[in-house]
C-alpha cells in the first residue's frame, strides 16, 4: 500500500502527510522515501541489554527516494509512538515542516511487571535516542514548526505547500531544461564519434547521456524508441543500434524492446542478429506470433 501510494505521488511537487490520528505501530518505513539510503533514524536503547538497537532507512522501497520534494507533516495530540518517531526524525534532519499541535509524547517503551495476584505496574524499559539530537520527545511531544490547532493544520499546510510547490516546480523546470541541453550536446557528440569509428568514446558519451536522462526521469521505452528513430540514416546506424541495445539493458524483461531491435537488424540485412533477438522475444513472450513467423522466414532465407 505504501509503495502504491508513493508511486502515485512520484511527480508531486509537494507532499502533505497527515499523522494527526496515527497512534503508532512498529518501526518507521516512510522516512526511507524522503531520506538518502542509508540514513540512521532514532533507535531504541534497552535498559536491560544496555545496548542500542539502530534503525536505518531501507533500500527496498520500490522506487528511488524523493530527496528534495517539499514535505509537510500534520501533527496533533493523538500523534503517538512510531508516528512521532517519523515526525521527529524528519524534522531533526530538516527534511520536513511540521504543522499542527505538539504530539502525545511517547518515546519510551514500557513493560508490565506483576506485584501480586491483584496488582501490576508499568515501567519504562527502553527509550528512543535520535542520532541527530541525542534525545527524544518523551513527555514534551514533537513540537511543530508551525503551531496551529490540529483541526486547522491541513488548511495551514496546504497554503504553505502551494508556495513550496511553485518554487520547487520552477527549480525543476530549470533543471530539466539544463538536462535537455546537456543531453543534446552528448547525443551530437556520440553520433559524430560513431561516424568516425570511435565506438568506445561514443559509448562513453551515450552512457553519460543516459545517466542524465535517468536522473531527470526521462527513461522509458517510448523515450528510447523515439530517440533511436531520430538516427535512422545509414550513417547513424551504429548510434541507432546502441540506443536500442540500451533499451534492452533498461528493460530486460520487455519483449517489445527485443522485437524492435530484431526488426531493425532484419531490415538492415543482419540475419544472424535478427534471429538472436527474435529468439529472445520468444523466451520472454512464448506466444508471440510475429517472432515465430520471422524466425521461420529468416531460417528459410538464403
């Protein structure tokens, strides 16, 4: 559920997370979507063991973390335990703005000890320790950056988020424009180097181009197919093949990427490589009729 929600928000220019009624749970998963891996979070010190159990952001979150998108966290007197830890860590790392009221203030874990057959008592046995502050939020709660009644927190955060999103969007646009310019320069350089037979240098230029494209979020099969289509002339054959091969590297389970490369090899008269990639298509998509037909035709072709 968390992965689906975060992927849905992958292009958001500001995010509001509401933990006003979150009573806690176990651990902190959400921080991993907004902090670099690995980042140490608040851990738990055990009085009995005399040791600290460390907690870190996770790698297995299903996507790259959003490290710069503005984050606003809504808090209130019912925010407790693990949700407080999330808010505290994000605030102490200066990664989020907290809006609302102070949280409930539960940073110590307790155990139940029996006195006799009628009475028992609770006593703290563990406490949270932040690697940033060295302390925690026990008793005081996590204090928001913008203090408003919890009921008004969403409206207050929405106004701040709108301003932050506009500034973030302007920065993104400028960054994307710069990325496109750099990619165009690298594409021109790579194409020229392939024409001169300097394949190793051309490959390096393409690798730099694809790193920029990946960081900018451009990489998709459609993007790569259109990119390759721009180099259809005979003199740019090496460039076209290199891009289509990259598509297979990026999407190794895609039979369509293999099928496109196979068809281009077939159109250029390279029977051996066309057969290789049509066979790869059948490995990924055993019922593919076009690949079956093309393999049969190519095998019969002299």
